[in-house]
């Protein structure tokens, strides 16, 4: 029996975990920047500039997870065709026996 479904579930869970982590990271980053701006309003420009680079890196991680998931799904889809080709002779034999 082929366990391709578990591969799809694993890809979905891993991508979801990575994107949830990225979302939490951006949320913490923005929260800290807003707190710093509330404490020292004159440093708002500096804080915003320092926040952009890590936010872009975290977004890049989310995009990388999405691309990796799409590549994994495409690879698993190749396995679906191979599994169907392997089962076709067995199905024909079973139908001929009846």
C-alpha cells in the first residue's frame, strides 16, 4: 500500500508550522517596534528602518516554505502516477479472474 496521503499531510503541516512561526515572528517584531516608538517617539524613523530588514527575512522564510511545499506536492504527484501504473496490471488480473 502506498502512503502518499501521509506525504501530503506532512507537507501541509510543515508548511503551516513554518508560516505560523513567520507570522508570530513578524507580530513580535512589529509589537516591539511599536512599543519602542511609544516610549521614544523621536526614534520612530530609526526603529522603522531597523524593523524592515528582519521583516523581509521572515517574509522570505515564508515564501521559501511555500515554494518548498509546491515542489514537494509536484514530486508527490509524480508518485501518484507511478503508483497507479504499478496497480494497473494487478487490477486487470483481478477483474479477469472474476
